[in-house]
C-alpha cells in the first residue's frame, strides 16, 4: 500500500545548508518514498531561538509505503545520517525533517502529532506548503494551506533562496 498526500518540511541551518537539503532529498528518495512535488527553497530567520544562523527550508510532497510511526523513524534515521544531534529544543541543526501532514490523518501520541501542531504559526512552513499544495485542507481546522497562510500572524522574514547563490559565495 502507498500512502499519499504526505507533506514534509525540510530545514537546515548548520554547515553547507544547500548540500544538506540536497542529500536529504536523495536519502528520502532512497529510503522513504517517491517525491511528488518540491517547493522552492526559502531562507528564514530561526524561529523560537533567533540567536543562531538562518535556515533554508523546503516543503515536499511524497508517497510512501510507511505508516506514520515508521515514516517518523525513517526520517529520524536520515537526520542522523546527515549529522543531526538532538541537544536542545529549537537548536541549530544540519537537517530537520518535520511531518506536516499524513493525508487526512489526525494523530496525537507521545512520539508524533499530525498535523504538525505549530504549523499554522509559522510562515516558513506555510509559504512553501502553499506553493506546492495551496488547496490541501487541514484535517482539523478545515482550511486550505492558502487560507492558513493568509491568517498567519508570523512576522519573521521568509525569502526565496536562489540555489545558484552557493553557500559562502559573494
């Protein structure tokens, strides 16, 4: 069985952020499932703890044979392969993979909450998500990605990042 309408948000703010995102996409294709859509890459100020480097973020839609908890485990394995160390909440990281939606499933467990509980507060989630799926409906709030973005009060800057502008280039 293939699960569809799975949306992930990728983020990186340590090392060569663009290479981390690229490697993450490769590993998702190899170990998790098929990437159906990818948003542009956006550069964003760190949320929660602003005393760290800016993030590169990208939303993707995938199809996967894994149910939610197995998907979480596979994503955490990819994070480890790319060097993620979970030392502090909202701390800097080489890669972060968040499950935003798993189709229309609603999950509240100790290890996983879907839809992502703070997605509606974060433009760095909603802007790339709206780019790839503006009409996807939040299964609890019954609002589209586009509607959620219009209602979001987050004022942190989210700007398009051109991959041609390599890390460290002037």
